[in-house]
């Protein structure tokens, strides 16, 4: 077996195993299936290389395939570069609002992703006592209550005054998170920071500017390194989708 065939076989197996790992943590999305499909594609690639399928193609077909693959890789790397730029985002003191973007809420409380976001918000709120906090997110099919209400309960348990918490409980995606939260603000010109996961900062900030928030910052919450590849890969599709939809 040639080196390329072995390489693609190993990558395919790793993708499938990683997809299973993502599935087992109950992430709340079906994105683990993308890893399974990607793994299957790599295994197919390994098989095609072993049977010398590409050697049998016309030169023009091979050239077109290589160009398409190169273009896809370049686009992916550009998007991931933008995603990485958001990892160190911080906000100045004394903002009018924080908007904490929702993620999955479970029976036992916020998911790990959401807890990271809430803890980052708590750190800021305790240092800036005049800042109000908008928690935003509706109720998904696999959630016991709305994300907004679940976040409020967590913040109160951590010592945040309920009078500082504004609940938005209808949004079902990031665009709606920002649209609906904007309606709860005194002005779209109010100084605001989005609190979200580090891998999500770039897209969230771009969506906020598109929605008319003119004085917006971002606070990048940490995320679990083990599942960062999954989240960053998913952001590539999120950025592409929102760009094509005109949301960015």
C-alpha cells in the first residue's frame, strides 16, 4: 500500500473516531455526522488510490480535481484564520450591556460551552457593577427550559443581582440572538460586548455589526480544547452559510 493510501486511511479512521466522541458528549447538534461522512470520504479516497483510479482519469479531469481541492483548502484556511483572530477578544470596562449568546441547557444546568460563556460574563459583571446583562436563547427540542431562563438562574446562583439580568427567550440562532437582544437595549448605539465562545467571536461580531450595533465589542470565553476542532470546523460552515445568506 502506498503512503498516500495509508495516510488517507488513517485520517479517515481518526475522523470517524472523533465523530463518535463528539456524539457521545451529547453536544446538542448533529454535526458529529459531518465527521463520520468526512471519515468515509477519506477511506474512499484511500481505496481509490489503491486501485489507481486517478491514474486512469484524463489529465484535464485530474487537473480540475486538484484545482477544486486546492481552492477548497485555501478557502477553509482563510476562514479559520478569521476565526482565530477572535480568540483574544476583550472588552473595555464600563460597558452599558453584555449580551451572552445562548448554547445548550441541560437538566443539570448549562452545558460546558454555555458555562464557559457565563463564567466569562460573571467575571466582567463583578468588575463592572453598572453593566446590564442580556441573556439570549429560546428553547430547543432537547432542552428542559429556554436558554435565556437557564442562564439567568445560573447567574443568580453565582451572585449576580437579578435586577441586572434581562432575559430574551425567543431566539433560535445567532442572528435572532442579536436581533431580539437589540430590541431590549435602550439604544443600538449603547456600548455592548457579545460574550461567546472564542471560536464563535468572529462570526458573532460580524453579525452584530450587520444588525446595526454600532458600538460593539466581544469577550472571548474559553472552550474545551478536546472539542475545539469540531467547533472550529463547524464555524467554517457557519461563516459560509451566513455569508451566502447576506448576514455578514
